[in-house]
């Protein structure tokens, strides 16, 4: 009986592993590995606000301005990267962006004056974000629709494995000086470049959809042309459902980005050390690694709009926890709660964007989606840094809670339009490829149930 029970447990474990990791294309796993390697050296951005307000002895308001300049650059590079991913290809965009990112990170490490800190952060932003739309578009290119939620979840999982290891290692690396953080960050980025350059082929679609498919899309009024770039950004901007979703998601990210803005400032203000900040930040990565795969698979059973709405509220509650105090335990509890909200928002929203985008415009759609991320990276440190510097943490934490609640209401109101839009996209795909209609994904099933 004991042997039989052990065998059953082993069999169940194998089935769970196959369910989580099996069936994805080999190219996806090289992208996954490159993402992991890159994030293993992500020392600079999570610690940058602390670095400026602590060792560099700059004000919280100045740290907010520097972080905002990084966000301005990231906003530009995200859109440019999306266009380049469609025009010159996913792989060339990835390699060029990541290589430039490594060089700019090292240069930022030598910046000391306010002017050079500002210019350095802006430069890093201008090159660092171009690879993200290309990565997201490449995953959508190679992973079947039915597996995209899982693929984006696994990629986000890799991001957080690397983030957790990097956060736990900050205290060790900083023993060699803060400059070592910048060099280690750049080295991991260059290793990612090598993996992508050697093992991943370009996946850029070389032809636009047929006129039938194009006409079926609610975002287009013209017939398709021969070039994949014939539809420009105007086509994406006319997609009202998508643009509305990006705007609402921006509100949630505005709350989430305080983990890199007001929260580190609060930790420095309350006397936490760099090692303690690293340990607390690592909780986020550890929890995502431990909980994301089973939690996302469970959440896929429910309609997507309520999942995103509830997850957004949890995110806001987590950010408001420092209202209870400024100890290590309070900040750790805050990270635990908002991480659960983050898990409920990120992979499903990424898969949703992939389904809304026509294949030949995936780079542009992902680039516009990146504006929500980079735009929030601009506004979050400006508002959070200024409010924290002037009034302390209370207005920031209360504002996070209020914005999250507002975004949750907006998502629920958008749900019917999302349902109709994805049904139209599925119908268009079935018309173009009746013999190769994609299997319904858990996300589509969730939306259809609304």
C-alpha cells in the first residue's frame, strides 16, 4: 500500500511537471533561458532609488526625477522597439537593444553629478525597453494560442527567478562596491545577447494577412497590402478596445511601480540597509516562482475581467500595508500581498494583448502596451517621490489603494467589449484558416463565459 501510494504521488508529480512545462516549442525555451540569464543580473533598477537616496545622498524628489527620466526613455524605446520588431525583425531588435543596454548600464555606474545621473538614466531608458515588444511578439509567433497564457506565465516566472536570485545577491555583490552591481548587470545582459544570437532564429512574419482576415478585424478600415508594415501605428491607435485596456492597465501599473519608487524610498527613510532591501525585494521573486504556475492555472477557470479587477485591488491593498508602520516585517508583508495581485494581473494581460493583435502588427501592439509599463515608470516616481518627499508615505499608500479600486471598476466595465472583440478575432482566424483553427485558449474560454 505504501509503495502504491508513493508511485501514485510520483506519477501525479510527473503529470504536474508535464502540464506546466511540456508541449512548448524548443525556441521558446531558449528565449526563456535568455530571459532568466538577463534577470539574474538585474541589480541596478530595483536598487536605484535606494542607491540615489542612500549612498549618493540625493533627495527623494531628485530620485523621482531620475527614475522618471528613465521612464521617459523607456516609453520612447518601447514604441520604437515595437516598430523595429515588425520592420527589421524580432531577433535584430533584441540583439541591438540588449547590447546597447549593457553599454549604457556601465556608463550609468560612473555617473556622479546630477546632470550625468539624469542623462545616464535617460540613456538607459532609451535603449533598454526596445527588446520587450520583440520578446513578447516572438513568443506569440512561436507559441500556439492555446498555450500562450502558460508561455507568458513561464517567461514571467523566469524573470522573477532571476530577480529573486539577484535581490538575494545584492548584499554580497555590493561588498565589492556599488560599481560592481553595474558591471554584473551588464555582463548578464551580454550573456543573454549571446544566447539569443546563437540559438534563436528570427520569427518575424513576412506577409500581411489576407484581405478577408484584415476586413474581419474591427481595428482596420482598409484592405491589406503586400508589406507587413503597411498598417502603421495608426491602425493600433484606432483599436479602441485595446487602447482602453492599455489605459486601464496603466492605472494598475502606476500602483505596481511604487515597488521601485516610493517603497524603496520609504525603506531608506526608515533606516533599512541595502541588504535588508535586497532580502525584502527577493520575497517578490520567491513568491512568484513558488505560486505563479499553480495560481495562474487556477485563475484561468474564472472570467478574466473579475480576475484582473480583484488582482488589482489586492495589489493596491498590498501597497497600502506600510500605513501600519515602517518595520522590516511590515514591508515584507506588503511585498507578499502586492505580489499576489501582480501574479493575477501580468501573465493573463500579456496573453490578452497577444490575442488582440494581428500577427503582422504584434510588435507595434506590444510596443503600445509597453507604454503602460514605461509611462507608469515615469509618473510613479514623479508622483510617489514628490508626495513622499513633501508629505511622507501616507498620501502615497492611500493613493495606491484608491487608484487600484478605480482601475478595478474600469476593467469590469470594459469586460463586454473585450468579449466581443476576441470573438471577432477568433471568427476572423477561422475564416482565414478553416482547417487550422486554433484551439480555444483558457483565456478565451474565460472571456466567453462572461
